[in-house]
C-alpha cells in the first residue's frame, strides 16, 4: 500500500462549483498536512497546511484533516477557471521535513 | 514572502556535458533545501536533502556522483548534473524550508533540462 493515495482525476467542473479533493494515507506518524497547487510547467505553490485533525479555512479554500480515518480533503468554493491546475497533497511526520506527495489531481474549471 | 528562484528556467545541453542549476531563497534563510525531479504527468520524486554546510543526503537509487549538490549558504543550493545523458532530461525543482517555519516547504519555479 502506498503511503499517500490520491485520485489523479482528471476532474472537470463548471465555474462556481464546489470542488472536493481528497487523499488517504497509511502512516499514523504523519502530523503535518499540506496542499499544493501546481500549474503546468511551474513549481508547486503552497496553498495551506494544517496540523492535527480539524478544519482550516483561507478564503475560498478549506482544508480538512481526519486523523482517525487518515483522510484529508481540500474544498474549493466558487471555483474559478484560474483554479485549473494540479492539486497535490503532501504529508510529513515533521521529524526530517521530508514531504510524501500524492500523485496529484488535475482539475479543470470550465467557464 | 517565501520566494524561491531557480536559474536557469530552461536549458538544453549535449550528451556528456555537465549542467549546473541554482536554487535561491530570496527573502528568507533556508534551514534545508530539497531537490526533486518530476516526469510529465507524474508527482515529484525527492532526489536529495541538503543542509547548509553539510553533505547532501540522497534518496535510494539516486547517484550522488552524477547529481552533485552543493549547499554553500543559507540562501543558495546548486545541483550539477554531470555527464548528462538523454535519460536525465526532466523537470528539476528545488524547495526550501524557512528557519522559523520548518514545516513549510516553498518551491522554485523549476528548471527544464533537455539533453540531446
């Protein structure tokens, strides 16, 4: 079983839709949970990171962590065409700062 | 804040030559820098971790004599691909971790290497 599983999509939604992106992980030692956005031929951009279970909101983005289920989510409200990108979840134990990445989900928001 | 730059953004070289890629943290001091490789439509693959003034730690399967990493200062790390071959063609991305926010990793824009 891979340490981090993420559905690669692709996911296509109309503008204004609520988008839900998810990852599952297997190692209970993971403590920090990140979401990155990567546009084509660019480096990943850190969107949000959370520590421990719960929700964290930043504008149209909400990150959710359920450590009991080993499940993390990113919700995008009122999605825009500019949100079209690959979204990567990344997780670390925090002991050596190495990130374990999901495969990434390709999202397209259609005008 | 937390901007990381890479240079060059794109390079073409001939087989057998060496190429150096620079990674700089522009507005923070980086405790640790990482080098990744990414193939089309795939996720990032960690190649090595480097701390300023120390030897880099390479991931299993990554040839340290081929991918030379130098972390000369808290704001600069370089990756040199030695004796490049066409199979080394890839997208190389660095990232850096701020001293005061050690769980955050900020990525550079990437360098596309094509070996002919």
